[in-house]
C-alpha cells in the first residue's frame, strides 16, 4: 500500500488518469459536447496505444512477453502494484492459460537484465550473453501448492504433493543465485578430495589426504558424527555410500586399492576389507543403480574392474583401455542412472561408453571435433558424469572447456553445449549437474571459485569464491534440496544454501575469466614422453644408490610388474609400467 500510494501521488500517474477522466472535449471534429462521456472515453481508448505496457491490469503472459520492451520505470511500477495488490494478482493468476511448466510468465526485471561484461576479445564474448529468464515466483507457487494445482493450473494427484513444488524451486535460477555459505565443517587435517550424500541426504561422507574418512550429520547441531582411518596408505580420492541397510562406504585412493567399510549399528568402529587392487591410483568408483551390490573401479593402469560384494574374493577385469598398444590412464568412471551403461575417461580426449553386458566394443566414443584429431596423451578429461536420466554426458577437459554430449542421438564430433570461463589445469577436478532435472552445470576452478552455467543458454548465472587456498576440486549436490557441498585445498567442507536475499552482482567476474583464459596452458604435445620421464627418475634413483649403498627408495609406482608378488591373478600379465603415469594432486 505504501508503494501504491506513492505511485498514485506521482505526476505521471495523475496525468495518465486525467487523460481519461477530464471532461474537456477532444479537438477532433466528431467530438462535441452532446456526445456522452462514455462514448468519448471508448473512442479515445481505441485511438490510444492499447499495448500491454499501458494497460492498468495486464495479463501475466503479456507481462512476460513484453518485458524487454517496457522501460525500467514501468517494470518497477508494475512489480510494485502486483505485490501490493495480491487479490487482483491472484484473480488473474488462477487462469489455466496464464501458467506454464517453466513459469516463464513470472520473469522478473532481473530476467532481462544483462551485466556490463562486454569482452574485448572473441574468446570471452559469452560474458555479454543475457541471462535466462527467471522460472520461479514465490507467490503463485505458494498459491498453487495450497490449492493442489500443477504448473498448468490443473488439479492432479501429483500436484497435491510437495515434490513438484520442491522440484521447480530447486531447478530455478533463483535457487542458484541465492546460494551462500552457511557452515564450514572443520575436522580434516588435509585437503578434502571427495564428498558424497547418502540417499536420504542427512549424512555426508568425506575423504581427505589425512587418510581419514569422516561421517557428518551436517544438518544437526552436533555435525561431527565420527571419523575412522580408511586403511589406505596414500591420498583418499573417492568415498561413496552404498544403500544396503547399514552404513556401507566404498573408498579408493592413490595406493591403487578400493576398500569396503561397514559400520555396524551402535558401533563407531567400521569393518574394512580390501575389494580391488589396481597397479595405479584409483580416482573414481561407480555404483551401478541396477546392481546395488556391485562396484566398478577405474584406475590409472587402464583397467576397469568389477566386484560384487556377494561373491567374496572374485574379481573381474571387464575392459582395458588401450590406444596404439598403450594403456590409457583412467581418471573417471560413471554409471548410467537407469540403464546398464557406464562411461570412462582419462588421459586422452575421448569419453567411452560401454554396455556392462557386452564390453568388447564401446557403444559410443564422444569428443569434440576440434579435439578428436589431437595426438594421444596430450589432452585429458578429468571427470565425466551422466545427467539425472542418462540422456546427456558432461565432460570436463584439462586446459579446455566443459562439454555436454548427447548420449542418445550423438553424431561423431558434435556436442550440445560448451561452458567457458573456468580454469582446469592443476588437479583432477570434478564437474557436476545442479538441480533435480540437471538444469545447471557447475565446476570448480583453479582460481578458487565455483562456476555455475545455465545448461541450455551456456551463460554464467552464479560465480562465488569456494576455496581460500586456491582450488575447488569437488562439488556435490544434495539429492533432494538445492543445497551444495564443496571442498578443495582447504582443510574443510563448505555447505551452501539458497538463503541470500540479494542477487549476485558478479563483480570481478570479467577479470577472473580473462585471467583464467590467459593462464591456461597451451594444449600441445608433452615436452617429455612418459617413458623419458620414467627413465630420468630411474637414473636419479640409480645414481643415489651408487652414492649411498644403504639407500632404499619407497616409490611403489616405479616397481615393475615382474617384481609385484601381491597383484591380483590375471591382472598384471600384460602390464607395462612405463605406460603408467600418475597425475598428482596439489599438495595439502
């Protein structure tokens, strides 16, 4: 009412109303004093411009379609009047034709607002792209939820539940832009490399360089549940929940092992067992949705190994990735959320998709056309993941951009979208979707910031500092709510929630993006071949042994396959250690 009274007192409003209510006759020939006032008013209405910008009560769809053409003052007055008159707004709101599934009709002023980020170079022209329209407005959403209506205004059984309300909010630009840091979980003594929520979302597990695994009750006041030693001898790279009733956790590490940890009810001492042994570091593991007892691991030895918890000590090497008779070190593996597929990626430019029932040949090999002809082992993929339904695959390239591939109708060399602006060069960095329907793409960066892109428009909708030490390695979304957990070189876990009252100003984004694009390493051939580096290391060790006969190096990565007696059966017969190359993580 305060804003409305202020508008009524304005000179523009008085002149606008006076043009309709003034008894002064028109200057036209057919207007005279004998003409009734109502007829003169109707004739004047027809003569005036009756576009939605000048109507007092505008339809919601027309408001959205003409938003860009309206001046800013009119947009502000319209938003004030609609917020100050909820009864009038709700009467027009409950028309079935005035509402769409994506709520585009409720785009606010910020939906067409573009920041002055005009780039001086063609590489950063994406900074000037306008943001997508808003798809969330709290007032109509609350009214529809109260009345049990769906997005189109029709009453259905699914519309009566709160899941659609949560889904629309979690996948809206509003939720991403309002993310802010809520709490820091500080118990680790090294950089945190992995995060994972359980299916219910009340527990969070993290793995760190301090070799400990911590379970967090992040939503309660006593956030620290308990921690235990992982049993690994080097950096813990991955921790995942297995939904098998009790607390079951799968972990992998730089020492090449994959371990299973079971926490019995009422106990804080887990039972840890060794599942898989690779001849190189294991950065990622996958848990197929269709087989809850199975574990798939991909190591830098180029092998993908399958293990079933019900089969005891039985292990199966299902595929080995080779290019020109050289093994491709694998950095990522992800399983299809519905089907029998899984995808792997590593130290080349290809994402390979396999069917678990027949892994003889890859179903698809995905790569952008301009990277497909690069020399092998000169460019690599740090992470590749499926979207919520498995129709798309997101891949993050080192010293390159993030690419989205169509997993259903893919043509060679093509991709759906490309997301630019971040820097991925120093660590094995993750990439992920955000939103219940994978509406956004997010990634960490070597500049210490978190980048969020709209999946369809490729525009940066959120940019926020995520790590004080300089690198954000992992971003894990909550399975239900628009809540995010991030970690990096800092010795803590950060929880983000959409509680900020203001939109992000994105100050400094332009400078950050230009710095990232400038500091990227040129993608080209390696100065030294892998075998040349291994040769130099062995020469240094040999020279040191000659100077000190009692010196005994503790470098397990350089042990040849012929000297390894504890390797798994039928696993290392064709292993060439010269082809192994481990990409170290940044020091903690």
